């Protein structure tokens, strides 16, 4: 699942870290979060994991050595059960990523995780586009601001030109206000697509979760966490059974 913002500051990293932690902890799913920002990625910071030796782009440079043991040296393990492949801590020169290398790496990761969430920087070019093409679902995150809505419309128009991509794109409206200056209907009319999910505007709760370094710390106490729990349930296929570890047809499949 690829998560991309219509503009910087749309809250993509917040949503990706929360959903990943909830899938891992509340749904007992083997889940990986990949921070694909070439620099300035904050996923590790949001999870309270600021010290790490290696980053995802270094993993891409060593695909010839890729196996389970080698992968472990790159992973950060969060207390929720979520695994993270972080972005570089410092600014580094932008490196070209071969589509073949990216595909090979994610084919390897798919065999080891039930869910992979990718935190993308804004934009549709280069590595982002290759990652979008590899993804089963693309979440385009916007906010009710004119520049963000305009960019969302542009991204949707661009991506719809690629065969089979449009049907995989879901629009997420972050920091949603019931009585905001731009209505939901106006946004849908501008982007020519329905809004898949609306995340409530709860800034103080998000800041508290970032300070705690644990998106699940306020479980059942925060409206936004309950909202994202329902979204995680839809991803998992059990929207009404949050917190149930086993049971149903999924148990028969050994999942």
C-alpha cells in the first residue's frame, strides 16, 4: 500500500505509522512500514526510533545479498510489532533507483509480510511512480486547502493515464472538519472522485502520540485512533472485529 500526500505536510507519515502499528498490534498482522523519503523522512521519529545504522536505500544497493538474516540488520522493531525500514537520517545525494531493483526488493519483502505500507514523498515521478505501479492500493492523502485539492486533482489526472492505476487509488481527506471552509462535495467535484476515508482533525492527540513514540498508546481514548482502527479493520478485512486475534475463515487459512 502506497501512501502519498497531495502536498507536503498533509499528514501521510502520521497515517502510515498509525495504520501500520494498529495492523501489527490490534490485528496481529505481520506488517512492515517503508519510509521512501530520500531525506527528511520522519517515520522513525514518529515511532520513537531515532537511532538506526542503516536505511532503506542502502538495502536497495545490496539486493545481491538479500536474505532473511541480512534484512534483519536493516529493520527497526517497534513495540507494537511493526517493523520499519527507515529513511536516511541526514540529507544525501539523490540516487537513481532501478525499477528492476525496486521490484526485486519488494517481491522479496512480500514473501515475509502480510502488509507493507510505503510512506512516499509528494510527487508522481521517478521512484514514486515505480512504487505506485507495484502497489495494490494507493492512498492519496489531501487536506481541505486549495493547493492540496488542486494537486490532488493533478495527481489523479496524471495517474489515471496509466492503465489499471485509477481503480487502485483511494482519496483520503485528512484533518477533516464537519464545517470546514471547503466542503466535502466541493472537494469531490474538484478532483472528480469520491473521498474514500475522512480522518478527523485532532492535532493535540497526534502530537501526544508522536511524543510518546507509540501510535497505539492512546488506543480507545482518541477519536482519531478509533477512526484509524476502523480503517485498519477494512484493510484487514474485519472492520467490525477490532482486537479479535483469531477466528472466522481467516483462521482456517492460518492467517
